[in-house]
C-alpha cells in the first residue's frame, strides 16, 4: 500500500454521516474490554520477555 494513502484528507459530506460520527465521538468508551480473553499481567510479561530475547538475538 502506498504511504500517500495515509495522508489523504478525510472529508465527510453526508450530514447524516457527520451526525453519526459526532454521536460516536461523544459517547463514553465501553467499561468492558472488547476482547473476550484479555491478556493477563503474566501473559504480557511473558510476551515482553520473549520480545526482548528475540531483539537481543537479532543484535548479534
């Protein structure tokens, strides 16, 4: 994908779409996470350790 697509201006001309976007932006974020199986602290720590190990090996 060309990087120029990331810099394209966002133009919403449909009034109904503008109202929907405003309604979404004004609502509070959900209190529950979207993921049904969120990562535990142990999972996060293990993943971080694996990443650091992988990065340490790639430096050699």
